[in-house]
C-alpha cells in the first residue's frame, strides 16, 4: 500500500491532462467549478478500478504476452513523462488558460472524459498497480481493489488541494521560476527510475481469484 501511495503521488504531481484541466477550471471559473470537475475525475478512477480488477486481469493471465507488451508500453510512457519533466522551458500547469465557462453538468462530464482518456491513468491501472499485488498474500481481486482505492485517495487528495489553492499557487510560482525547475527535476528523476524498474521487471501477471 505504501508503494502504491508513493507511485500515485509521483504520478499525480506530474503535470498531465487531469491536472491541467482541474487547475485551469479553478483559475478561470472558480473553486466550485474545480470541485465539480474533480467529481467527474473521481468517477473515471472508479471505472478504471472496476474494469481492470474484474476483467483485464483475466485477459493478462490468459495472454501473458499482452501483459508484457502493456508493461513495456507503460515503462515507455513513464520515460516520456520523465523526459518532458526534465526538459527545460516547459510551461507551468498553473499558467491561466482561456477556457469557456460551463455548466456543472458539463464540468462533471468533461472531468470524467478527461480522466477516462488520460494515458497516465491507463498506465497506472494496467501496468503499475498490478506490480504490487502479491498472490501469496491472499485474495488477488481484493488486493487490487484496495490498492486501487489507495491510488484514488492519494490522487483526489492532491487534486483537491490543487483545486483549492490553484489561484494562490499560480501567483506564487510565477514569481519563483526556480521552484518549477526543482519540481520538474525531482519528478523527472523519480519517473525515470520507475520506468527503468518497470522495464526490467520479469514478474508474471496475477489472476483475479
């Protein structure tokens, strides 16, 4: 659980579609819009959690080559995120963006859609969380649900904090560009190490039973 929490924290702190959308909404339309959007994101997490634990694990056990391919794709994507984080001159996720004001229903739907189409979350559930399941520790399906719930709790906590503090943080970082460089370096290094670890891992997938 601690391992999943650490990975989830590293992933959620790395700018991606969810963070960009939530922060943009909070800065341009207010905290309430950010919270409504986050509710949609939360539902997207729940969809991934149930889908991967109830169905995809069976497919991976039946076709281990597919599992290996997905795992390597996950490692490649983490490497891509690490490269982008370490690349100088990247734009800050807290920079205000010109987005239209939408109704709560549309905000919720867009939050859900953004998360379902977020490759970071697909990688998290298809490639990363399964690495922490221990078949010898008991019911694998229950482990998957618990570990996924840990990831959701970490992601929602961090994202809620970002939503509530987006405006203040935007001004703070705009005045201190060196802090952004430190953040990119730390996250890039962590994601790069995780990508290498995932790529060289030779463990087999675990079934849901």
